[in-house]
C-alpha cells in the first residue's frame, strides 16, 4: 500500500539559510499534518491543512510557513535557520473524519550547522 | 487536550503477552483513544484506536474500561520488532498531541 512520502530524507543547512521540506500524502487523503521532533523529545505538532486550507496551528515559529497544493502535496518552508531547528520533521496524512488514523512518513532529518 | 498517564517504561520477554496501561481520567465523550508507536528513527505508526468498545486488529487489542477512564493496549505475543515507544493519545478529531509514552523493551 502507498505510504506518505517525504523528501529529502536528510538535509544539511547552515545557519540563516532556508530549507524546503516536501510531503506527498497517501492518495485520497485530504488532510496533512507537520510535526517536529527534537533529539530525545516527543513529536510536536506544527501545522495542518485540510483541503488546501490551514486547519490548525501549533508551535510553529514565524520563520516557518507551509502550504498544501492542489495535488494535496504539502511543503514546509523554513527560513533564517537556527541551530535549534535541527530535528526530525514528520509529515502525516489522513482522511477527514474524527477517528481516521494518521499515517506518518519516515521524516526528514534536518541538520543546521 | 485531555491528558493521559503512562508508565515511563516496561519490559517483556519475546513471545509473551504485553499489557500497556494508560490512564485518562479526564476523557470526554467525544475523545477517541488512539495508540501509536515509534521505532527508533522512524515516524510514528498507527496501532489501534477505539471509542467505547474493545477493539482487535492484526497488530494488537485495545481493552477500554467501562467508565473509559483507562485503557490497555495488548500485544498478544511480543517480538523484538515490537520494541518501541508506545503513545496513548486522546483525540476528538484533527491533530494528535503526543505526550510521554511508554518505552517498551523486549528481551530475547
């Protein structure tokens, strides 16, 4: 079965640079979620989109922005990168509906040097 | 978001059943009980979820107390591949909010 695809798998950037992470949801899933997981921490919710509109917002820095496109893929744009942005970034997708489970990708590991 | 409480860690032997408890005394009527697990360097993986009745799937069983203030995830025969962090999450709809999960260690 098709899974959530994230690219790139690994990304190394320097401080103050920008990064773009991409997420391709499972076909027919209309909701996308982004999470950040720092070393030794639990995943933290950043932002979500339903039918290309922002549906919820968590602890996402103002330096970050995201959007969902007409083909339902999503991109997380990160600017003015800081050392503390080094983390695993997960994307998840689901069908709308309260109990529909989230399906996660294997993440993008971002390292900021 | 309603809070859940799980033990920090649990240990099991391979091929034995594992019962992972979760307390959620402030659960509301619209909260589904979700369980996810995360293996090292992988994304969280959906395990099972339920509302009021016990649930079974190919991965596990979910036993929900009659008052819904607690639940137990049951792995019927633990394997080494079940070693992971297990998260019990209450979710009415939308995002999942991860709290501290249970680190399960499986001994050969």
